[in-house]
């Protein structure tokens, strides 16, 4: 099968135009149509010679990616997209509109090997990595939708399905194109990648010259509890995460975020807040508390509001910077993987 047109790079665009006997500036025009304008239908690339456009149709799978389902919440602040990635598989991506911010949440893998206890994406394990083009397809399709709503994209977060640091060879080139002024043109500081902590991937990400934002999905104040919530043996320990956060600050001058999903009676007690404050006392960063979104198949519950408030206040009192994620899109299965789960074929019935 032909590659998606979103697999195009500066180099491959140059090779294509030169092989077609065209001047080099045509490569820039082609790259601009795809990533700056988000036009994936070659018929609309009006400034390119028509014979070259016809040729592109034989080289690439063109046109917008296939979307299997779209859901929006009642407040119209969140839209969730289920992208068909072939072989009966799909991945989710989300447009989140909040004040002046419009954020795209992207997936990097089909399924996920980490299998966090609270997440639907990991229920069936990992199927495969997404390619650079499949990651960019999500971004471009949702950016186009956001433009229709009059919402320019301000941020991208790689927090959807999959563990991004296990797909570094596709993730980094996708981010590069997202950030490229001749590509999607989104500022590196507005791009956040979230990881449970995969040592090699985090080290490679830290070496990147671009000023991306790094977030660790911590979810517990100690290794024993973390192993229950994030049952991935290759995940870094809490101490290694703290070290990596310090390294990131030193190397990039960027503070990291510690994501912490609050699960009732599991990691939301006052003793957990105390332990978390101790763990993070010597590292600069922000704790982002994410009250759990119920997933039917999972045993966890969202803590009552007063427990969430108390946990946040306790951390602040102990000197940590804390944000609490607002409740968003819970009526459209906002937690990662739920839309995919509901759209999976029912086996054996
Ligand atoms: S929360 Fe993220 S890392 Fe954990 S299973 Fe879900 S997709 Fe994977």
C-alpha cells in the first residue's frame, strides 16, 4: 500500500520534484500544502503542475485520513476523533477548547503495552507503533476541524494512546514537522510529551535541541504503589524520574510536569500527599492532579471533590506548585481509549 502523503519530508519532497524534472522550489510548495495548509487532496494544490499532481496520486495515499467516529461533549468544549489506521485498528485524538487555548491530544501507538490500571488504551496491549505520518494525520485533521470552529491550535500534548518514548523514531520526526516553521509551525514550548518514564527514550528526548515540554505520568508517591497503578516493569523508578526531571531542567532550562491521576482510596490519602511532597521537595516542577474519569471496565473511582481539594491544598502547603485538571469531556468518554473500546467489534457474539 502506498504511504500516506503525511509521510512526506523536506528530503523526499526534493527528491520527488527533481526526479520529475521540476525546479527545487516546487518541493517547498508541496511541503507547504501538506503541513502548513493541511491540504492533503492533491487536486487542491493549485500552484503545482497538473502532471506532477497526478504523479503524486500514484506515489501516495492522498486525502484526509479516515475518521470512524467523532464525539463532542455537551458543552462543545471537547471533540474526540477515532482514526482508522487499517487492519481493523483505530486510535483516538482529541481537540480540547478551553478559553483561548485549543489543544490537540495525540496518540503514538495502537494500543499500549504499559497497561495502567485506570486506562482503557492498555486493556488489549500494544498492537503497533504509529508512523510519523499517522501521528501528523491526527494533528492536521484536528487542526482543520479547529479552524472550522474559528479556533487556531495553541498547544499539542502527546498524552493519547500509547507510550511515546517507546516510539521515539517516529515521535521525534513528527514533532519536528509540527514545530517546523515551514511545516505546522507550532512553538516547541507548546508541545508536551508525557511518559511513564522509559529511560532510553527520556534520555534521547532530553538531548533534543528543541524546547519541548516534558511531563512524567507519576501517579504514585512510591515505587510499590506505582507498580500497582503503572504495571510496566521497564518504567523508571520514582527516584529515577526525579533525577531525569532535574537533568531536563539543567539541559533545557525547562521545568517538567508530574501528572498524577487521583484514584479514590488508592493514591489520594493525606499520607500519599505527604509522601509525594517529600519525593518532589528538591526538584522544580508542577504537579498536575487529574481526577479520574470513570471507565466501566476498571475498578477505580473518582475521589469526592473535597478529597481532591484537600490533596491539592496539602501539596501547596508543603511548597509544591499544583494545578488541578478541570472536569472535561467526561460525557464523551474522555479518558484515553474509551471511544476506541466502544467502537471495537464485539468478538464472539
Ligand atoms: S495511561 Fe498512557 S501509558 Fe498508561 S496504559 Fe494508558 S495510554 Fe498507556
